[in-house]
């Protein structure tokens, strides 16, 4: 019995830590000027990625460094020219396009490099483009796009109802480029780095369950981090909506990342925001 409990100690600690962050936010955000949930989790994950890199950077290939820096640069340059995507001020301080560009690019580079270092040690999420598997990467991007498009259309339909606004078509090129921001940044941080870090610490005590538990935890954290405001105003509604979104959108993303690769997950996420931005939401 004690041996079985010992196997779950790390998992219990992780779940408790995640719940404390959510509960603390709900309890104290109306009293103190706390950062939004995404800002809190992004920072924790990137710090974890940095610590992991400092200990495991030797596992990276030379071209992994190039890939990580390039992806961060793409995100940063894209943010400089974004018109439809406007993130919240980071910790209430960084609001300019240039500041956000540097921050998002830096965070994405660290998350990508951490995810690659984990992948090189047998991690559960593959990055085909980083492996030079360009043909497979292209197929994954197309597959993720095609799988995601019907749900992207459903998302726009739901937004029309929930926000009571008609479609207002936007510049297609701006929508295409700006949609890369949440797609690349969030997938690299949550489903490449965070999922991988969770797997890395759970693979020892729970070798057979580490992959799906890590995927589930990363899914739930990423999903409910979207509801910073609603968790304060109507927590039960936030839980209901968050659960529905986790099943409809979060689960396919996680399955794509684990069963196929991060390339397909990015494409799936990208088409969600592409269609949303294009329709004016």
C-alpha cells in the first residue's frame, strides 16, 4: 500500500500545485491585482523549461538550437506587425507590440528548446520539422488543418450566438499571420514543453501512465487558463464551458500532439484562430 502511494506522490504534488494556483486566483484576484492565469502558467512553465535546459542542453542537436531560435524569431516578428491579435498586457506592464514581440519570442524559443530536449530523451511529443522530416511535417500540417476546420466553423457559429454579433470579415492575410501567434506560442508552451516536462517527472514512478496523465493535465491547465474573467464572475459557468471546450477542442489537440506530432496540433490550433480572426471575433 505504501509503495503504491509513493508512486503517486509526484502526481499528487503536481495536481495540488495546479489546484492551488487556480483556487488562489479565484479567491484573491478580486482583492489583489493578480496577473491573469495565462501569465502565471506561462511564466511557471518557461521557468521550468529554463531549468530543464540548464541541466539537459547537451541533449540538443545543433540544428535544434537553430529551430528554437527561428521559431521564437518568427513569433516575435509576427507580433510586431499583428493587427487582429492583441494579447493582454503581461503582468500589467508589457503592452507594446515591441515588448510583447520580445517576450513572446523569448518564451517560445525557451519552450521549443525544452520540448526538443525532452523529445531527444524519448519524450511523448514529436516535432517532425525539427527532425528534418519535411514530407511528414507537411502531411501533419495538412491533416491538422483539415481536422480542425469543421471545429473552427463551429467555433465561429458559437461565437455569433454567445456574443450576439454578426460576422465582420477581416483582412485574410492579417488573419492568416496573426493566427500563428496563439497557435505556435500556446502549443509550444503547453503541449510541447509543459506536457513534456510533466511526462519527464512522472515517467519514473508512473511509466505506463505518464503520457496520458501528462496530456490530460496539460490539456486542463491550458483550457481553463482561458477563463480568467469568467472564473471570477461565474465559476460554475466557467467550469461547465471549460469542460465542454476541453472535450470539443482540447482533446483533439492533445490526441494530435501525442498520436501524431506537435506540427499537426499547431495546424489544428492555427485554423481555429484563422477562421475566428477572419470572421471578426
